[in-house]
C-alpha cells in the first residue's frame, strides 16, 4: 500500500494526531476521507489520498505545468497538433489536395474547391506592408531650414 513502511507509519500517525489528539493551536478540520496530504521527506514531496482503507499515494497529483503547452492549447485550432508549434498551418484543403482526391476517384465538394482556389489566389496577391512601400520609394530631399538672422535691431 505504501512505498515504504516509514511513510505509512507517518501518515497513520498524522491521521491519529489530527483526529484524536488535535494540537491546541490547530484550527483546521480533522483529517478525513477524501483529503489529500502532502508529505515532504528528504526534500521530496509526495501526495497521499485518504480513503476509507488508509492512504493511497498519488504519484501524478502535481506535475509541473508546461506553460508552452497551455499557451498552445489556447491558440491551436486542432488539439491533435499540440507539438510546440502554434497553429501548424491551414487545416482547410488546398487545390492540390482536392485535385489528388479527384484523381484517386473520390468525390469532392465544389464549394471546397472554390474556397481553396480563392484562398490561394488571395495569398499571392497580398498587399505589401507600409514599411516595404516606404523603403521602395526614393528618398525625398527635405528643404534645409536656415536659422533666423539675429540683428541688433528689435522690432516693436
């Protein structure tokens, strides 16, 4: 039931202390069924579930969270593609894929073919960015400003 006898004795001792001989300064609830106990021994934390028969170790209770996976799952279109690359590409069929299906004797939707053709056409006709447009224009000369002339006379 326990990885070693020491762990079992410690957990059973906790159960006895927090149910039968509660410390005077303890304000929590008694240890009961469905509670989870975190036990730190030799720098390693283990988690144990209290059931009606005793304690069961929960080896995978608190795995370290993978923040990249969480970020990808919030943005990914297809949860089957959780692989470290966000949005792995279009999920819609391409014209080449649809043509291959037709050549293989399968039927396709003409609406899918039209949509794929429009997507591919529009992808090729993307407008250049504003930054690219500015870089492609010849540099314009700015008129040089001259400093106002100072004279001893003052206008009134």
